[in-house]
C-alpha cells in the first residue's frame, strides 16, 4: 500500500531536469519567481491536441515531494501533459501556501499573491510551446491545493473543463460565483483531522461542498449511483462512491467518501486517486454554455515573417473577431518574457527588432484582457 501524506519539507530551488520527462521551469510572474515541474509523456504527438492538467500540492509542501503521487504513470497511459506548480512561501506562516481563500478568524495565507493569474498564465505558457487542447484543461489538488482547485472552479471556469479536489473544499474567504456549470469530483476521509469532515474550520464541510456543486450544476440531488468499492486490500478503509448525474450541459458531480480515511492522497489496490481523477476528467470537455458570461475567445489571424529572422520580425494580424485590445507576448522556451506589445485596432502590422536577441527558438502568444490565448506559435532567431 502507498499513501501520500501531507509533508513539510524544504523547497527545491534549482534549474534542472529529472530523469524521464519531468522538467523544472523557473519564470517570473507578478514580480515573483515561480517554479513548476512539467511532465510530457512519451506518447505526446505535436500534431494532436493534448489534454492538460494542473496538479496542486498542499500547505507547506514542495513540488519535488508532491510528484510522489505518481500522476506521471497515469499520464503515460492517458496521453496528457500536466504541471505541478510551486506555491509561494507565506512570510508570516513560513510555509508554501496558495491564495486559495481557505482560512479562519480573518486570517488567510498569501492573500496578495495572484495565484489565479499565475495558474492561468501557466496554461498559456504551456500552450505556447505544446499543442494543448483548450477544451480539455483540468485541475486537481490536495489539501490547500484542493481549496485552490475549487477556487479555480469558481473563478477560472471560463477555461477549466472540470475539477477534482482531495481533502480541500471551498475556502471561507473564497468568492464563488461561477458563471458556468462545471463537473466536480471530491475525495475526503471521515477521520481527517486536518481538514475536518465535520466542522471544517477553513471552509465548507465535504458534504456541503458536494451539495454546492450539485446545486450549482443542477444535477440530480439524489445520487443515481452509490457503490461501495471492492475491498481487495486490508487498509482499514471503506470507500463509498457517489454519482450525481444530469447536470446542466452534461455536467456531473462525484464524491468518494473514505470511511476511516485521514488527510492523505491514497494510492493502493482498493483505490488510486490519480487514476480515479483522470477517469473523471476524461469524460468532460469545455463546451459553450448559453448563459455563461465568458466563452472561448475568437481566434486572431496572425502571420510572422521571416522565420528564421535575424534583424527584424514582421507581424501581420487581423483583430476583426475581438472586442478588446489584445497584447502580443514573446517568451523564450523557459517561459521568460522577452517582449510585450499591444496590438492596435488602427493598424494590421507590427515590427520587432531581434538583432540583439540571443539566437534560438522563441514562442509567441496573443492574449485578451482576461488572459485567454487567441493565437500562438513559435519562431527562430539566427545571426
């Protein structure tokens, strides 16, 4: 049996690559140095859009520790890319923490850190370098990462297709007014002494969380499916799986109640959370919803030449499908921003000088005011 427990360990600050396909990226966002591991399976085919999953660690944890949930083994068979980003260390508490809205007595951790913006930009950065299916973006997380996952379900559901949280609910100070129906799955142990099953001091109780998403998505309020999972390994736990189907736009809510379960990410013969989460995600895509405020943005027709470029890069574009002025962002292949420029509705071309840029490959993206990516690609600089 293997269980992932919440651990407090020192963060890893270096730029390197693991054996296999984990690669550590370091880049600046919002004036802060941010890190994440990106995992690309051997099955990745750049000609085919790949699903993408955000995987968020718990309070005080590090990405080097949290990759121990073995999501890479699932990605190898599920053919998806995923990122494991690092939360910023809260200066008062002294531990890594997401600005998730979880808290009590008016106390929140890292309340000024723009983690929603960071995770949104991380999706864009990955999409600028890989062929990401924009209708199959998902998020999962453990403990405070579960709280942050639910915050994205509340505030970034214009992009995220489905969420799955483990031992973390909607935080007390999280503003949750979703504009779309969103599939949601939750896992929680009844003996959890960190995020209590009953009387959670930091946010909603697990069953209240499930009821919230069931009500929001307008699913059947009585579960159509209740299954006590087979007990093939003596771990002292009992798993009860609930499904609430028939939500708006094909959404569903699922709940795994773990009787005698504590604060842990479980991976044993009875239930593997990483596998169950992907099985849930696999069923759902982002789809247009008639009453939603945010919809997938129009695309921008953009051409870059010459490619390769040596002195100047010419950019021609057509913004007729957009309502707000977008911006062009150029990054190197590590995600560092090299250039930014507003694209004007009053013209259809732009020129960038690249004569002082280092030779190599670069990625560009065109983003709207709410950070949705509407065009992307790569180019090469040679001297």
